[in-house]
C-alpha cells in the first residue's frame, strides 16, 4: 500500500512539474541566418525546382541556432520556399507566393508624402501555437528630406499552411521606424556640435505566452528612442510601451 502511494504521489508530482515547466517554457520567434551561397547555386536550386527567381534578389536561410536539414529561400517577388537538404540536393517541401498579396496597411493623408518600396518577407518565423507558424510581410515606406529621411515598416503576420495556403493572423502592426534629420549646416556646426542630427525611431520585440485558448497571446513591446540634435548621447531619451493581441481575434 505504501509503495502504491509512493508511485501515485511521484506520478502526480511528475505530472505537475511537467505541466509547470510546459506552462513556463519560453517561446521565441525563430530568426533566420543567411546561408552564404553563390549565384550559381541559387540558380541551380531555382531551375531544378521550377522556381522563377533571380539570384541577385534571392537569399537562402536556415533557422538560427538550430541544426537540421531544412532551409528557406526568400526572393523579392516575394515568395518563401521551404526545402529539405539531402546531400547536394534541395527538395522542395512547400512554397508560399505573395506576389499578389494585398497588405493591410492602407495609406492615410499622413502617408501621402511616403513612397512605397513594395512588400517583402522578413526572415523569421513567429509562433502562433505549438504547431502553427507565421511570417511577417512588411510594407516598406520611406520619405527623403534635404539632409535626412524617414523609414516606416508595417507588418502583416501571416499563418503558413500546407500546399502554399496562408491566412492573415495579425494585421497592420508597426514593425520598425527610423528618422534622421541633419541639424548642422556649416563647418563650425560640425566642429562644435555634440550631435549633428535629430534622430528618432521605434523597435519592436514580441513576447509569446501560452494561454487557455488555441493560439498564443502576443505582447508587442515597443521601444521608442529620441536623440535631439546638439545633445550628447547621454540625453538620448527612451520610452517603452506595449500592447497585447491575440492572433485572429483582432481582425476586422
């Protein structure tokens, strides 16, 4: 009887410990690392897999810090292709074509001065659940000033499904921003100023957490920085804020 209780207690404790560890397991986005590759290799992969791509606009990636046989191709069309590398061969597993993708970010009167660089795929995978991943499709915009400019990027996070299918999971989130305006105009300014530019920007970091629903809870953590002209870097101001979202829940 005592042995039976020991076994039951140990089993219950083990289950609780496993559940606790599972609940507190840190979930990360999977950043890509570029695979150094020649144009001839890229051309060969594209030709053998009947892909329309130009070597100069195409890069190969692997998931950073993970050793496996999978790799990814991203080009400027843009499309994402997943391969399994077997010896010297690259076997296509899936491809997602976003050539005709309509981004959720819509221009406003404030955006009128910006020029669009089109859309691109950011090289990373974002977890939606234990079995579902998304990529960020970036709407890239910029405006040039005399002596500076501003860049803004907005992200649609799109779930990757089988057979090249995809589905919008999180729409139109600020992904990155940067602005730089020249504030020195003479040799004397450059010689005497502590900082010759007004600089500001925004950087996004996403935290993922399991909840009681199908998809992970996302917390978008933003860091804004402002570095005024003619001030030393110690006066650089940093403001942090966040917003919580649930994939597929906040779509119009």
